[in-house]
């Protein structure tokens, strides 16, 4: 070869990566094509066929409402579920995912009503089954739209046969579950205060409300003491100058008034008692000075909790003097007059000792209106015998109607009052005139102590976003504490089931337990039109007709016609038949709480589908479902089957913006999953879900999305490099014993990761898996193993064991990484899998690879930890040389490594440390090294003396060696490269 000859193009002789798998993912364009391919090939059915006969793993889908496009919460939820089912499917289970939808109740009915109002139509003027059909069609339309959006996220499931609560069979099963509860004696009609939406004209459960700050009127009210039992009998006197009846007081307490505090003045007409606590002290106080337009005057005597008297005095602009303590025995003997007695509230108001009373705020006395609060109701009913024994009626009134107007049970404010009935709240959720009229009446009676305004958290309907009220109304309930014939109650069964359930995170167990421990009886009835009716007949006393023949006719009709059969003309006669007095039995027209519907989904999915099983292995929803779906499913199943319908409960938090604020349209910080998929792709959204602490509230915004895009690109490039390198793979599987140590080390790490991945999927800890795999790909593979082996992979001869061994290991790396990631990144892994295995159907039809026990080699890992320690010092020294521009590439270096640690020195023995450090040459010597050698504080007894490589640069591998030109046939390459060229058949 003469001097004028050009250097050959050796790049064509290198095993450089070759792949059609692009660096730029183009996910927004490719992913829809992949979804279409999966549908065309029938991937779902192939998954079911491939899993036939395996042990079932069932994640039961909590049903979203079919009433709008999916939001980021839906995306988070469905992605988590998809990852779980895919991961179990790829680990030897039959993991069938059946999506479901909640179709009944206010979310859909409200939308139809809004459309009616926009057109000036009245829902009540439309035949009920016509209205219900519109609700059904509305829900069906959104099911179709949401299905497409979920599929676009990469969700794989039985979208051709989902479950819906409005399916005829589902409606029949829901009704059947109610009838089971009725038959067991757990269903009853009662009158209790429930949360009531005046706007929506229905009762609401706790799960249907959210809390928001409101500013309310607050008042302090005087209740004049009229009797202290044990004293001489008080006599009622009349004084034409007084504004209300008063008592000829016979002792100092009977001249006093008990003062209460409330933030709901409109509930004063419902007052029937005052609660106090025997746990803290009370006192009698006398007004000394007063600077107010109304309220107490000097000389008046008032009773307060001692701790709260001064604060109350400030509110009324008074000064007090303490007269004497008032004992719990005295308080319990007191009976007061109602502060509105002059309007017809001419009944006695007893004082009752109550555990719910505190001295944190107010007066130490709790205004007790059993029509308007659970604690008030419980305090009143628990003391009913005591109240009756004192000659006081324990009847509970109905002061407020379903429209928010006072009834005749509120004298002076009801329909017959001057000016007509006052209203607590109007149809738009705005405050009515009730508060002001009650306050004026109290002032007129000289019984208003003080008034003010308070900002506090108050329940709102989460659908209409309007405040609710508490009102006493007849409803249908399920007992929580009735003995069920086996020594248990619904509450005790539920608490036992909670103990038997796995919770992820574990804190969910205590949260649900606390809710079950403290919840009242389950109110099932709703005063709406769209849903499954409470399909029972009851008499005037609320007794339910228990007739198997009647029930059978109801369920048969529901199965064939849906729940519309209950509202059809002649339904009562059809179901009762000729065996019962039609005049005696009333057909209940209320519908079931939608949480009862969703609580029954386990019956018509898990129990009734042969491709599923009961109970479910796991339920997964947002943390709000401790009071929602987890809660209602637990109660329904425990009421009818004695245990929970799930073995595990997994919860996720809510998605905030990047500043931790709730996402809202008004703030302009909403991240729509549709936008993320359009701009970046579903796999980016899925990677965000996988890398976040989903058990807690998460954050999402542009910067976070970009962080995940960057992480995805690195991961994709690692996969791409493997695919390019494996283009030269001949499918040779080198025996483990023949592998070099470095390859054995990589397989050891795979065995460790295999356990991390499997344990992580079992624990639903996806962040742990993702972090481990990304770090492995970026740090241990790209920046270490691949970097070291690139020279051998690109330049070694075809027969090189090192090269062949590396290809064998990279093939295993590819199979493991791509299948492990497949549940998380289904689109990218599918693309990569088909790029490697062109005749394959789908990566999602394969199983995670098995990992041989022989791959585990902790001793080898310990040895290489030492090697890598020394390597970090060398790479640190090389970085300094590059920075100082003394070298351009590490291949220009031939450092001398001084090692004074015998263990580190022993680990390096027999290693090609130059290859490991990616230098052209390297010397390892024993000893501390010169004082000016490079050192790292974290690696003791290792120093690096920098020297330049000697020799010529190989035109093929770019290594600088002394043997370049040693083969006359190839004068510009090293001996290693010359041998490779000769084996490749390159012409001399």
C-alpha cells in the first residue's frame, strides 16, 4: 500500500447498530395506529385464549359516571388498573379487565334536566319512562365516547362487553340485592335528618357531598329557665307588658336563661332540647353593664360553660360577674321555655347530658334540633324515655319541606304565617329569608343574646355545587346495628371484613374503619326519577311486603324490560297480582342511592360472568372512595354475603397542578389527558403515572411532562441501541459458564431486577420498578456495560467469544426490559418487540422471561463493586484531563493506577482494566502513588497518575496501540483489528 493510497472506509467492516426503530418516537401519530392494529387483530380475545386455564386474577373496575369526557383523574385511574392487569397477565395469570360504567342517578339526570330547562320544558310534565329513556340514551352516548378515550390511553379490556348499571340484567340484580336485604329484616322506613339538596330535591349521602367555605349568620339565643325540678312547682303568669311568658321564679336559676350558639338560625323552630356536658364546669353569671341595641340588660342572669362566658360577653358587649357554680345535677333538672314561645312554641325544652358537647367554642350548651342534625337526632332519641317521663312529647317535627320552605310544624314561619312561608334556601341554592325572620322574632321576644357572621366549611352537593341542608324526612334505611341472627350486625361484619382486607397504602384501612365505626344507618332512598327503584311494597307503617311470588314477578320483569317496568302503567297490579289488598300496600316510588347501584356491581360482574371470579383480588380507586365505592361495596356485600367483595383495596390521590393547587378551569391550570396524548403521546402520560407517588396527591404540568419526555427519550435510546446491536445477533445462546465475568455480572443484576419487578408489581409499587429500570438502563447499561462492550461489539472478529457473549446477554437484556416495561409503556414496547421479532403477534401475549437461579451471584457483584470503585477514580482523572484539554478522548490516555488496598488490588487481577476504563492502555501498580496523583475522597488508597497512550491510532477502532501496522496487510490498524478484517474476508 503506497503513501498516496487513501485510508480504507473501515466503518463498513464494523458491526455498527442497524435498526428501523427511530430515535424520534412520533407517539401521537403511531399510537392510534397501534390501537387500530390491536383491535383489528383481536388482541383482547387472543389474551383471553392464551390465558385459558390459568389461575384468575381479577381487578374489578370501579365505574365512572357516563356523563362527560375523561379528565386527568380518569386517566390516572385507568392507567394504574391497566398496568396491574397487564402485569399479572404477563406473569402467568388470566387477568381479565372488564370496564364498567355507573349510569344512574343525578350526574346523568341533572344533564337531561339542564337541557330541559334550556328549552323551557318541565321534567314533571314528561312521562317518567320517556324521561328515563333520554337518560339511558345520554349515558350510552358517553359510554361510547369514553371507551374510545380509554382505548387511546392504551387500556386493554372487554370494551365490547362492558358492564353498566343500566343493563337490564344489572338492574334486576340490583333490585334483587335490595330484596335480599329487605327479606333479612335490614331494610326499614324511618324518619331521620338527612342531607337534603333543595336544588336537586333529593336526599344525599356523605359520599355525594363536598365541603366549601361559606359565610353564615351565627346567633346566641336565650332559653328562659322555667322549672328546676325539686323546687316548688313554678306557676305560669301572664304579664301584658312582657313580650313572652315568664315564670314567677322561686330560686336564682329560675330567674336565669340558658344561652346557646348556632350557625343555623333557621333551625331554631326545630329546637326541642338543649344539650350540656357533665364533663366540664358551668356557672351562673349576672350582667353588670350592657352596651347593645338588643339583648341582655344589667341584672339578667345567664348560664354558660365557665370557660366560654367571657368570650360570649364580648360578643354581646356586656360585662359579667360570676354568681356561683351550677352543678351537672342542677343542669339536668332544668326545663326551659322555647325562645319563640310567643309564636306557638308552647312546649317545654329539657336539658340533656350529651357526650357530643364540647367547650371549644360557643357557650357550652348545644341547641338540639332533632329534625336538623344527626347528633341532635341521636341525643334526642337516645333520651326519649327520659323525655317522656318528664311529661314532654318526644315526637320529632318536620319544620322544613323538600322545597326549603317552612311547613306548619314551624308556627309563625309556615304557610299560614303573615307574609307566607319563610324559605331556608331557594331553587338556585341561594339563602332565603328564614334566618332573618327567625332573628327578628327572637329580638321581638327579647331572647337574642348576640349575633354575628362566621366563615366556615359547609357541605355542598358535588353535582350542583350548591349548599345542602339537614332536614327530617321519611326515608328508607339499612340498619347498621341490628342483630342479624348470627350474633353479628352490619357494622360488626364490615369492621371484621376491613381487618381481613389488604390496604395499599396501609393507612386506608384506618380511614375506612373510622368511617364504618361512626357512620349512621345507610339511607338508601332518593327522590329522583333515573335509577333502580326501591322495588318494594309497604303499608302505612312502613312494613315491607315479603312475598317470594311478588318478588319473582318483579325480578322477571326487570330482567326482560329493565327497571322501567316498575314505573309502567299497571305495574302495581301486575306485581301484586290477586293475592294482596292493593289498597293496603303502597308502591314505593323512591329510587336507590347510586352508591347502592355501584356497591352491587360485584354481583352482576364478578359473580355472574364466567370469565371473572368472586371476590375480586383488588379494587383500585381514588382515596375519596373510602366513603364511596369501597364503602358501599363493603356494606352491600357484608349485608348479603357476610364479607367484603374484595381481598385488597388500593387507593390513589388526586392530581394537582405544579404548584400543588387543585386543577380548575377558573385557574386555567387543567391538564387534559387528550392534550397530553395529542402533543406527546399516551406513553408519556403513562410514564408520569408510573414515576409518581400515586398513593398521595400528585402534581402535573408542562415542566413535569417535559421531565418525563426526557426520561422517556433516554430509555427509548437504550432500547434503540439494543435493537441496532442485535441486528447482528445470530441467535447464539452462550452457556452461562462460558460467559466473561462482566456478562455474568449483568445477568446477576437481571436476576436482582427480576425480583424487584415482580415484588413491585405485587406491591402495586410502580415507581420502585420504574426507578430501578430507568436507573439500570441509564447508569448500569448505557453508561457502563454498553460503553465498555461497544469496542468488542463493533470491532471484534465474528468468532470473538466476548462479542458473541455480549450479544447473547444483550438479547436477554432486551427481552427482560421490554417485557417488564410492557405493562407500563404498551405502545413503545410493542413497537420495539415487533421491530426485533417481525413474525411476533404482540409483546403483550408473552410472559416475563424466567430467570435461572445460576444467574444469582452475589460474590461476583461484591468483586465488581470493588472494580467499579477503582474505575470511578480513573474516570474522574480522565474528566480532569478532558476539561484541561490535555486529551480529547479517553482512548488517548494510558493512566497508571496506584492501588494500596489489597482487596481492591486483588479484584483487578486478571481484568482487562483498560477496556473497563475505555482507555487504550492502563497500568495497575501496588502502592499509594505520587503526591500529585489524582484522588477521590470517597475512594481511599487509590490514585491515578495520568499518562498519554503510546503508539499509533488504529484507523478502525481508534485505539492507540504499539501494534498498529504489525500486520503488513493492514498497516493502519491494530493486530486485533487486522485479524478481524481477515476473518471478515476483507480484501488485502
